[in-house]
C-alpha cells in the first residue's frame, strides 16, 4: 500500500497497542471480558453489568511484589501477535503465567545484584524511551483520529471516487502447459471448474474452487490480467503462463466498481489517518531536533530510507 514504509515504522512505534486494545479492551479493563460466564440461574434476578476493574487492582503477589490489572494490560501490549494466537477464554491465565515467570526471574536478578550492571542500565534507558514513545502516541497522536475525522476521510473518499471496471474470476494454477491443457479438457468434458480447481490447482484459492473474487486492473500480474480481462462472461481461457506457472481462467462476472460501505473501510481509514498523523508529528519533532551521526554511511542510508518512505 502507499503508506507501507510509514506503516511499518508506525507498527514498530506503537508495538501491540492497537492489537491489545482489540483483544482485551485496553489496560484499564485488561482481559476483563475473557473469563467464561457462569451458567445463569433462571430464578435469580438479572445481574448488574460487571464494573471494569481498576488499573491498580491487585490480582496476585509474587514474592511480595503485586501484579495488577494494569500489569496485565502492559504485558498484553508486549505479547502482541503472540497473544492473538491464544484462545480468548485463556488469555487472562496465559498473560498471568507470563507475568509470574517474569516477576520470579526479576526478583532473582535483583537479589543477584543485576540492577547494578551496565547492561541493565543501558536496557533501562532504552525501555524508558519505548514506554514514553507509546505514551506520546496514545496521548498525542491517536487522539487526533476521532470518529469525526474518520467520517470526513470517508466523505472525501466518496467525493473522489471514480468507478473502475472490475471482473470476478476463478483460476486453476498448475506447473506445466501440458497439465493446464489436460485440466481444461476435463472441464470441457463436464467437470465443474470449481471441482477441477480443488483437485488440481496449486494456488491457495484452490479450497475456494479457484475463486479470486472481484478485482480491477493493476491487481494481478500482467499476463494473467491481460488474459482475464479479454474474456467474455462464462468463457474459459486457454493456458496462460505467468511467473507462477500455468493458469486456466474462468470469467464469472464483469461490473463497474461502487463506493465501498463505511463499515468496510472504517479500519483502513483509521490506519491511514494514524499513519498520516504519525508522519506529520515525527517530521515536526525532527525539524526541532538536532540529529547527527558518527558514521557518514549510516547517515546516508537513513536519509535514503526516509526519502523512500516519504515518496510512497
């Protein structure tokens, strides 16, 4: 995407903040919704909604050191994608187990005098910068992306929208032209295209019968795109070669694109606005900050990287 360079740095800048908020509802209510609900008693009055736990609520102690609700939220940020792979009902226990291990080892490290080491002091400085960066992002950048700002971005998208020709196609990918011709003969002999795709295609779309959905020009490799857009609805192509192998293509539909629904692009617009806000803020901060390098080669490489990101 156009913002790929900045998106990568934005992801680095905020780490697992957005993911953890989506997974657990934020540090203040960290993982509060993950506990399984008890079977309701039909004779009992309806229960009042449970309050969000306070960040300072102590959940456990390890060697006298507390683990709080906020600690669970902070740990969830650091775990990021790893936590996304844990079933929702197990996340609280998973994060708590990680925190207990961390506390036990940290207490042992303190007892061993590791807080006096140069390595600890260097890492502590780095971690302090990382925490402050996250706080800056949360408090001064993400707050700029309001629901109103997202709606305005959507209205601009609608105003600037220009319909494009789209086609809906299926394909079968095989290694050789001979295989492609054989598969096409089977289809012409009565085998449904979807079945032939599931049985023969080496592409990831095989499980969906080769379905690629709707796409416009510029989305596929040139050889494939040229052949697909040249077909009539219901027509099946001759074998088409691309860098991936040999394709058989079936055209299912042709249409002009329409404005996407707000709910379909809301997340994309939010990410785009976050990236733009991050870009604007970091540029302004750098303008006011003296940055120097001891290695001219590193300075040139960083300048080239920044220029490439800004041109995307």
